[in-house]
C-alpha cells in the first residue's frame, strides 16, 4: 500500500521558536515514518511583509538545517526550498483566477498583519493563502500538520480545491486532492512568555516573549526568569483565569516528555520560584541536542546543499505533474 502524503512548511523569517517547534515540526518528526513527506522552507511567503534581502538566503539555510536538526529523516522525507520549484508561483496564478477576492479579505491573519503594516500592505500579503494552497495542492497532500493558527488557511485550501474540482474536474475524477489539517491538541497554540493571551510569534518586538530553538542556555534562563506569572500559589492546567500558568505547564510537559497528569501532580503545590528552574532545565535539555546537531550541519554546507538539491528534484517531479494536470483541465494549449 502506498503511504499517504504529508506536506508542511515554515517561513524563514527570523528564528524558529518553541511555538513553531511544538506546534509543527515536532509533530512532523513524530509522524514522518507513517507518511511520504515533503517539508518546504517557504521563502516566497517570507517576502509578503517587508524583508531584508541580505538575511533571506541565510535564514532559508538556517531553517533547512533546523528541520534536519529537529529530526527530519531523509529516508521518508524530502526537504526543499519553495522558490526552487517554479510550479508554486505558476499554480498560485492559476488559483488566483478562481479564488473569490472576499475569501481572502476575511482571513484573520491577513487582517492582523495588514493592521500592523498600515499603509504598506502588499498584494502578496493578501494572496499569501493562495500561495499556501498551491504549496499543498501541488503535492496531492493528504495531511497538513500545522499549528492552530493555520486552521483557517487550511479551510481555504480545501475550499479552493473543491471549487476547482467542481468547475474543471470530470465527474469522479477530481483534479486536486482535498487535504486534511493535522492539528494536535497539545502545543497547537504556544503562548507568549510575556502575555499568556497572545500567541508566541516571530514578529513580536520583544525577544523576551519567545524562546528560540537556537537560544543559548543563559538566554533561556533569563527569559524564563522574566516571564509573566501570577500571584497564585499552586500550579494547575486549564484555568481560564490563569493563561500564563496553563502555557508554562504545557511547555514543561511537552519539553520534559512527561504526561499531563504527571505534571499536574508534580506541580500542584509548587510556587513559581520552585517551578521556573524546572522549566528552564527541561527547555535547555530538550534544545541542547538540536543545537549540537544544527551546528554540525551548518559546518557541512556541501551536505546541506545536497539535501536541498535532492529534495528539489523530487519536489519538482511531483509538482510539475500536478501543474500539467491543472493546466490541462483549464484548457491551456500544451507546450509544443
Ligand atoms: P509560520 O512560519 O508562521 O509558522 C510555521 C508553523 O508554526 C506554527 N506556529 C505555532 N504553533 C503553535 N503555537 C504558536 N505560537 C505558533 N506559531 C506558529 C504554525 O501554525 C505553522 O504550522 N503559513 C504557514 C507557512 C506555510 C505552510 C504552507 C504551512 C506556507 N505554506 C503549506 C503548511 C503547508 C505559517 O504559518 O508559517
């Protein structure tokens, strides 16, 4: 039996943080053996907000190396850079022409990001979810493992695929595979360290709000020491009045590998002074092997180049086949 296909990606903007890791990449690693996987560094998405050209290539390589360092296994997974596969841009154009504008205008992330940009909102920012749909649909993905914040974009991807199939597919022969999101309950929404009601985000101006995967131990220690808590003694999950408490306990649970019940029992009588060093040690211990592996990969650029070359070759093949199917369904004249 052929394995189902997984596709997912992260933008190479700034550093990977615990939200990206726990919400997405850790899950990719955990499920990868069951699937045939394509993991993409989505550099075309990274230019939908103002960006620094000098940093883009470096961040793209860093992200690819981090995928490997986190445990992506090339036996069952391909790692590639989105802009290396021309079909992503081309399918985006084709899907643009069948996607109603008002579907994009109601995207929450667009509204949030547009608000931050003020006058400077690009057409690309509005079109971001169509490019994401193209990423997914090109690979006939069955499953897309992401954090909670991407749910709406996944619903849009499904709507675009269904609309395309309705308009241009033949009965019983859909052109595009309709994908399912894979959103895990635990870690799907990691919150900021400085405000437990806001999600941890690369774009938060405060470095103290997030722990990056490449933060050295003293930075992790400082961030946890300064993170927001509350004056209540005894720590418990799932209290809506205590968002920081729930977030920090969840981080501890996921980073230490303990169960929720174990953590609830261990921490029920603790104060923050006792808990914070535990969380610090768990974070440092979880990130240390990733950081060591990352450094070894970055010291071997030839290896990293070869991973991306092989990944691109496999991605190109699958993506071009889908693109040809789509263009045929739309009635384009074949290349002579
Ligand atoms: P990006 O780079 O913003 O986020 C990458 C992944 O990290 C998850 N994530 C979080 N999970 C839990 N808690 C958080 N605080 C948190 N912050 C981010 C995101 O849900 C995501 O899974 N648009 C995508 C990139 C993309 C993509 C795709 C994903 C482009 N094409 C195709 C899947 C399939 C994004 O959010 O990137």
